[in-house]
């Protein structure tokens, strides 16, 4: 006997649904009128095709990080819930080449061609039918920001032309650009909190990050809505202090600031420039040479008394402009920049990139661990030891540090300690996490801004708009 569903009373409808339960329970899913029900979410039904292993319910993103020291490509693979999937045995594909794009300032076409091996390898990973839907981005960071005139734009245009002629991937008009410090810092914050599983929690249950690159350093952490509404305007020509993002249906107000020329490589140049080619107490004893950065050379040699932590720290304090006036009721970091006011979003702090490299290469942390708990005072202890080291002994004491960076181990550690404690106002005994990678499911994933950029690129696709978006 046929039953007209529209005439069923509530009890009959309930009975009808119960009759479907055996098949529903055995498959853990039910499809009705193009809606896909699972035990986790209600999603638009995704078409599947056995010939492509259900590739159409997953998405890829290819992100180039054009940094000051080299170019890197990251390939990420996401499922329909924006969870990371494996690429082979790894959770992401990653490869780096040197030098960076800024090294080709006089030859933009050669700069673009340097990326071809990375592009070819990345594209080969992605199934052909998904390539036209896969976003391809290149974000140039502080290295290109420092180039003069239209040099950076000419390099980027050469890269755009190369991508469009050689790649089958989806290259939007704004996909190849110099990303500003606010973007870089916010992407880093998103990536870190995504990997830690914090997105969707209230802001006080997220972590903050200080990312020390080669040319710049970024700080990012979530602040309260009230603090964001009362944030001051930044100095002329600088990025806004606040970035708004909505992630997992939760709105976050991010304090983000990028300090150009305060990255580890750039800071060496600034520190050496203070002494105007005279002896510098941040350089290891018995070294006499030059330091090259951004097309300039700086004389680097120690006084007869050798390097000194206290004397080096005095110079670092000048570089950081710690005596600059603060117009924000003492809520400043260094150089008179608003600090964001601190708060719960900053209490759990992660420090990354050069902080990790120095810590792992000077014995502060185990280099085989992807992240470790430290206190800023650990950098001070390591700095004092380094500053008492002669250059001729440095290679045996610090075998993990490359020969070109050995003369500056005292300088780098002193700078990082002073930056944390006096620059960012972190207590010497406050526990922080120094990190390179975060454990994610059964893998370790780089805690870096390209993952945040990939999440933004993927979240713009219609099937992901319900999960997160950026303002």
C-alpha cells in the first residue's frame, strides 16, 4: 500500500524514519535531497567519482614564501571540513631554494625562473582534474619590501607572467604580491592556533606569537573586543594595529604589528652600523671581516678586550630605540609602538623562526624536538657564554651554526634576549614556547604563515565559507 508522506502525522513520520535506521547505521550516513548527513556535521552533498578517489571532496593550496634568504613552496591538502590530509607520508609538501628573489634585483626574469623547479614539483603533486581549482599564491615578505623603487614590482610581474604561462593552477589577480607585516603576522597566528586546535575557542584560550624572521619581526595575539575598539591609530604609513578574522564561527580581534628592519639579519646590520666601522663588542674576539646585507657591507671586528654581553646589550638597546617616547600611557613595545595592551591572549606565548634556530643551535633546547618550553633568561645565559667565546673556538663549541654566522653568535643571542625582555616586555622568568613545528595528528607541521595563507585561500571557496573567513 502506498502512503502519501504529506498526509502522515508526526507519529507515522517517526516510524517511517525508524525503518531506515538499519541502512543508515551500517553506512554512518544518509543522503536525502542533496543533503549529506554524518555523525559530525550536515554538509552539502559532495559528488564522488571512484576514478579520482573522491578527489573532488578535497582541496589543495600551493603557497610560495618568498623570503629574504630563500624561496619556499608549501603544498597543503584539506578535506571538506578543512582538516589537513597527508600528501604521501607527510602532512605537507615543502621545499626550499636559495637565494631569495631579492638577490635577482637586476634580473626579474631570472628571479621568476628560479621558482620553476619548485612550481613543477608542487604541481605534479596535485591531481590534474583539481589543478584549475587549486589556488596558487606567492607572498613576498620583508626581503622584497626593502628593495628600492619599482624593483620589487618588476620581479613580481615576472613571476605572475611565469605562473600564468607555465602553471595550470588558479592564479588570481592578487595572488602574487608583497604581503604586509599585518598579513604575515595574522597568517602566522591563524596557522599556529589552527594546528593547536584553538580556533573556535574564546580569545583568552588562544596563544600569541612572536615570529623573528630575517628582515622583520612580527607580534600577533588576540585581544578583547573592548581593547580593539579603543585601539589607537598607527603612525603614518604603518599598517593598522587590529586585524579582524572570523574562524570556526568565532570572531577574533588580532593585535598585529610588524617591525621592519628588526629581523635577525637586518638587526646585525643595524648593530654594526651603530659603531660606524669601529670595533664592535657584539662581534666575537679575534674575528675581523665584513658583514653583507641588502647590498651593503659593514665592517665587523671586536675590540682588543673581546666581545661583551653588557656592552653589546647597550648597543642593542640603542638599535631598539627603547628610549623613544610612548604616547599610549606606557603601553608600548619599542620605538614608541603600541603594544596592544597585553591581556589573556598574550599570556601563552610562542616564539618562532630565528628564536628556534638560535635556541636549538646553542644548546638552549634539544634541536631534535619541534618545540620546547623556555624562559627568556635562558637566552641571557647562552649569550653570556657566547660573548666569552673566541672566534677560533666557536666552531667546536657551536657545531650546528654555519661558518658565516659564527662571528655573530654573541650578537644574535644578546639581541634576542633584549628584544624579548626589553623590547616586548616579557618577564625574564615567564615561560614561553620556542617552536618550529606543531604536532598535528600523527605528524609535525611547520608553524609558519603560509599555512594561514592557505587557510584563507581555501576558505574563499564556496564549500568552505561556512567555516571561516577573513575581514
